[in-house]
C-alpha cells in the first residue's frame, strides 16, 4: 500500500475510528460492555455453568439456603435457583432481541416513510405514532394480553407492537434533515428510484441514533417483559424467566427470600449493563441526541 | 393575550384526533381475542346459552362492529365504560372509586422523586466532571435500571418482614403509603436527575449566565437564581408527562402491596377477563396522558412567548 492510499484509507474511516476511540475511552461504557458480554457468555454456556438442569426437582431439598450444592439455594420444589437464573439469561436475551428487532423494524420503516414522503403520509403516520405514544407501553401491553391470553410469546408481541414510537420519531426527524442533503439530490439527479434513495442513500445515514436507541430499548423491553411475567401474564412455569422466578418466590419472601432476591439482582445487573453501554454509544456517536 | 389563546386552542385541537385514535385502540382490544370473546370471558364457567346471550348483549357484541364502536365511544366520552362482568356494577364507578388511591400514591411518589432527583441533577451539573458528578450519575443510572417489582419486594423484606416498621400491604393510614410510594418514586429519580443535569448544563452555557457572573454576582446566586430557575422549566414539563407513566407503573406496585387503587383493580380484571374494567382503566390513563401533554404545552407556551408564535 502506497503512502497516498494509506492516507485515503485513514481519512475514510477516520470518523468511525474517532467514534470507536471515544467509546473505548468511555469508562462506564466499557463497564457496561463488560457486563453485557458476561451475561451473554452465561446465556451461551448455560449448560456448562449451571450445576443442575433448570427444571430438576429435588423434593428432599426444598427451601434450602445457599450451599455448596446449590449456590443460591433451592425453591419450593427443590430446584436450583442459581441454575434457573443462569438459564433465564437466555430468555432475557431472546426477549430483548426479539422485542427490539420488531420495534426497530416497525418504527424505522414508518419513520422513513413519514420523513421521506412528508405530506399526507407524514400526517397519517405521525398521528398514529402520537396516538400509540399516549399509552404507557406496560398498560397497553397488559390490555392486549388480556385479549390474546398470557404467555411469553404473547407478551413479547404485545410489548413490541405498543412501543415502537421512539424509533419512528427519531428516524423521521433524521430523515427530514438528511433528505435535502447534496448526496441525496445527486442520487435523485442520476435517476435513482424512491426505494433506492431511501434504502441506499438515507438509511445508512440514520443508523447511528437508531443503534443507540436500540441499545437503550433493550433494557426497557426487558424490564417491561419481566414486570408482566412477574404479574403472572408472561412466561409460564417451568420456564425460568427472571420475572416469573421472582413471582414464584413472592409467597416465600419471609422464609426463603433468596428465591426472589437473586433473579431480581440478575435483572438489575443486566439492565444496568445495557444502560451504561447505551449511554456510552450515545456519547460516542451522537452526543446531542436526547434520549 | 390573543396569541396565547390561539396557541391553547391549537393545542386542544391537536389533541382531539389523538383522543379519538385512542378510543379506536382501546375499543379494538376486546376484538383481538381469538374466537368468541364471550366464551373467553365466561371461561370454564359452565355457561348456559341464556348466560352467554346475556353477556353478549351486555357487552353489545350482538351488534355490528361499527355500531358497537359508536356505542362504546359515546359511552366512553361520557365516562361510561359499561358494566363490569365480575362485579356486575358500572365499570366507571369501580374505576373512579379507586382512582383517588392511585392519584394519592402517584403524587407521593412524584414528590419523593422530585425531592431526591432534582438536587442530585443540580449537584451533578454544578460539579460537572468531578467525582461528585460521576457518582451522582452512577446513582441515577442505578435507579433508572431498577426493576420496580423487585424494589418493592426488597423494601417489603427489609422494612416489613425483617424490621417490622411498616405494614406490607393494604391502605391503613400514612404508614401503608410509604413503601408503595418509595417503590414507585425511587426509580423515577434516575431520569429526573439526568434531565435536570443536562438542562442545567445547557443553561450554564447561555450568555446571561456569563453576564451574571461578569456583574460579580456570587456563584451561589448565579446558580440558583439564574440557572436553576430557567433549567427547571423543561424539567417541569417532563414531570407533567411522567404522571400518566407513573399511573401505569402503579399497576405493578399496587399489586405487590395490595394497594386498593386503579392499578390493582386492572390487575384483577385482567385475571377475570373483565374487559369493561381493563378498557376503562387504559382509556383513563390515555386521557391523563393527553391532558398532561396539553398542560405541559400550555405551561411552556405561557412561560416562553416564543413558542406560541411557532
């Protein structure tokens, strides 16, 4: 590679490099990344880490406190609380990723359409967005689950269809600012279609704020889903969903507090990790973003 | 004052389609049910054909869908959500009996979050980039990440079961209010402190702050009389918007502490598929959201004349 080529390569990637450098220097973000990766590893290697299968009952050893055999104690039917939490991390990731993907899918699509076409399309989409936004997601999701019935899948679907509004709002605003830029004009001048302009010219330029938003949406999706499981409308036994585990331990709070305490701690740590990471991404990619 | 009047009227006009849209969403909820909602509602109850017909008529489900919607809409706009299937009483009566409890809880929670969150944000901004700032923001993020239901159980474990200071459920006087209000209010500190900090930092960059300092005013006066007073406006608007969200969060908190509010009513209604109650509560919360949004807009418009003429 010649000196000139090197310089060009450096220049092209310099913005992303700057951003990554800023991210690397952001201590909370690195802590958050560490926590997130740790939880991810736990989820991937759950069978190796968990000392027992998550649904293995041992009726001789119910309500035992933490011990060597059962690091975080046992529950009402002698299942290992630690193993259940370890397996629960898989559900937490699954729920978070699915909810965020659906939300981002709906939200970004609507935002692109509203921002690009403007006019009546914008009025209609913005109206729908404002209306959905008038409901706290938890409340509307609970309403939907009343109708379609409880279950993890239903909860995930309900949360996803009620809380995409932030993606639409951010995308719409960004598209409006990008739409009139020279490179889009240039694309239009060489006869690119609307679809091509949206997907190849505009979309890549609105990804940064959406990435930040997705990182910050993950923990809130996890909190909402756990709240619904905690109320008994989400994952059903014996699924080791963290919210459901907390609910199972509620009755025994006095005699066996470990059953509820540790799953809640797992939720708190995971959510904290994602929030730290999301903050760091925001500071690195788009410090002026108000999220 | 005419500018203000026009501004308020435009804001109200803008809120109307949202309310109508909300009625469509709330009305549609019951019709998301796969199969016959009446059978779902009656569940395993060995319902006679007469009972099925009775509930169907009671819910108006024997009518075409648009008639059902119009009937539901005209009822809902007058605060009538139909008859509760479980209690066989007016759903709105049940809801409005419980609403004061929820509002009491929400107001107390909000007070707690204001008293703790705003000072945290201000201190953080004043001491920007110092240890105090970093610690305060870590504390804020900690509360922001808190699962409400877990916090409730932990408070219950500590203050109710271990120390025995506070009752773990019910609503017997001020003592029963403390734990539910802390559970709902403490996680709010996070967002509030972060917002307060960023607004404060923005104001501190303004010219009039420099002017105040150049005049030789004491730093304390600059901070609290000039900066805080201006920064707090958008924080107050945020608080307006936060009220309906807290009312929503009350579903979880009231269930944990058996607090006899609207949220617990909704929780029980979900278990029994009591649609008129569920729809009523959701609609009340949506109306609160629209209302407080409107109040927030009017409040800013009142304090900041520039916004009115946009």
